[in-house]
C-alpha cells in the first residue's frame, strides 16, 4: 500500500506520514525543498523526537520523496496510491489543485477507484475551498464528486519551534508531542476508511473543527495574551498555565467557548466530554519538555484576531447563543497589545507593524478592519461592545499597575 503526503514539513513528517508509515504504508512525500527531497531519498527514513514527560524517538521507515515541481511524476504517484494527504498550509493549497486533478484524471482513465485526499490544514470548510479549484482543472464531463473524496480534519498535534542549529544539523529531524490522534471527516471518504491506528473518523466533523479552533487554539491565545500583559517574564505555555491568575483565567475562558459549543452541537458535544478535553489540553500545555513558547502560540495577531478565527470567532459564537464571554472579550483586548519576542529578542514582523500602524488608530478601528466586526449586525454588535467594555477595563487596570483581571 502506498500513501502520498503533500508537504514534508513539521506536521507532514511528525504526524500524518508517521501514522501511515507505522500502519504499514509506503510513504511518498511531495515537496519542493530540494534539501528535504534529497535527504528523504538518500536515507529512506527519519526520526521524530517526542518531547514529553517520557521522551522517546520514533524511526519512520519506508519513505521516499518526489519533487513537487515534477507534476507528471506526482500525478503518477497519485494514480497508484491508496490515498493521499496535504499538510502544506492554506496559502499553498491552490498550487497543488492542478496536480490533484491530474492524478484523479489518470485514475479515472485507468478505471481505478476515486482518490481520497485528507486535508490536514486546520482550515474551516477546506473541502469546499478545494472543490472549485480542482474542478477547474478537470476535463469536461469529469467532476470532483465522481473522482475524489475531500476529507477535512482537525489537527491537534503540537509541534514546537526547533532551534536553528538543530535544523541545520539534521534537516529531517522533527520534534513533536506524544499526542497522536488525527480526527477526520468520515463522510468525506469515497473509499473505505483505512485501518490506521490514530485515525479517528467523525460523522459531525464541523463540531470538531470548531472545537479545535475555539477551545484548543483559543486556549493558546488566552495563555499568550494574558501572560504577556500580566507578566512578560513568562516565556512558556507551561508557565502561563501554572501561573496563579493566568492559569485559572485560561481555564475559565476555554469553558466560555465550551459552553457555547455544547449549545451549538448538543448531539455531539457534552459537558463531560468537554471537561475531559479541556483538562487534557491544559495538561499538554503544561508539558515542559515540549518547550512551547508564549511567542509561538500568540504571534500573528492580525490573523488570530480575525472574524472567523479563535478569539473573535469564539466570542461571536458565545454572543450568538446568548452566553456572556467576559474572559473571551478581555482576551481580544489583550491580544491587541501582544508583542512578545522570539529567542533573538525580535517580535513577529506583522505584530510589530500592527503595533506601529494599526492599533494607534484605535480599538474601534481594529474591531472593524482586523476583526471584521460590523456593529450593524446583531451578533457582531454584541461582540463589538463586549470588547470595547473589556478594553476600557483593561486600560484602567494597566494604568493602575495591578492585575489585568481586576
């Protein structure tokens, strides 16, 4: 059996391909980084270093690579695989749509089953996003529905930033946490779901996509934005969760989202399951061996404060269900002031630009332009007003020099 993995980056190597390799698949990576492609073909294996309370190393065997620029060779690999996956980032997805269409077309011409594509991108509605782009490259009379299964996922694996010297010493070595579950859309498969330990197919996929964004990703935002303002000396997520005020506020904020999600998906999510999920996440955030930083989980605030993303998306969900979200609103206000730095003392460039050019125009400007909130919309207005109120309180507390939580 053969599995094709688009993207030999952190998630592709440490998580997705590793699962399929351990299940007995030959793994063929598709990537455009010559150094990575060459190293995979020379070695035929690589190491995943598990950073956890009980560290271990996983040797991923039976792998090779094809340069993504050789579209004909990639199409041939797709024409002879059991299924494939992507882990290349949403911005790069359009670049592989023609190649996926070419592979699906070859399979159809050869009388083979449809191509199942697992989209490991943490992109809401990723299947819909890919559909039209792939269809544009298929010949007349051939449709995506007939030739391809597009399977959405929820990626919960945490992969920390690796030191430059480690990357340079071994371009294939990758760090990761022990968590190894790939939640995916059961209904997206055209063929039988493969028997791969760690693959967790769900019937109501959107509930788990939203849970990932509004509990897991949001929990990271809470850690980062509160830690930076409460005590800039906090550098790691484990320090934030163990902090006397940041930790409880993080849990409280995650529960604000959890209650709204339970209301949104009553047949799928419940209080007991959400409690287990939140406590598991907080335990993983406290993994000191992972070395996950406040900088990494908080950087790129203009994206993370977007309308559909972790903070504003969670707040709009809460407002839509008539549930108060004071911690969530405070997180949004704190996020606007986030300017943590990396190990070299440098802020994320986009965050520095936001602090210089956007925030000085005022919170209402940020709410309209960055957060995409329109006060004319009832739900948006509720979120808009909640953040303005939280921001006023936050400014007062910062000026007083006390806790940001009052």
